[in-house]
C-alpha cells in the first residue's frame, strides 16, 4: 500500500481512468521536461480533447485492464467519497 502524507498511513489509491493513463504516457515525452506540472496538465488536457476516437478507445481499454488489476490487488476496495463540512455563518 502507498504511504500518504495524511493521517492514515494505509491508503488505497483509486483506479486510474483513461485520461490519467494518457497523461502519464504523454508526460513522459521529452517535450514536457522542465515544465511545471500544472502547465503539463493543461497542454495534455487540450491534446486529450483533440485526440481521435481510436486513441481514446485504446486508453479506455487500458483503463479497463487497470481496473481489473486494481480489483485483484485491492479486492476489498470501495470508493466512498468524504462529504465536505459546511461552514456555518
């Protein structure tokens, strides 16, 4: 399990979606070396919007495989989002 800076030291990561896999693949290219992470994300986000359906289908298939591997590794994982506390005025 991955260590997290938060209070809980045992943290199960969420499975990667198609864009996360695409971003990781694209960010490894030399054209993004030395750029801030926020700049890389913006550029890759624009690239993702302009990608063909064939490329998106490929990353959708990769995400399904990643989901399968994730469920094998973390069989008891269940995504439960935390509700944000409302600020009282």
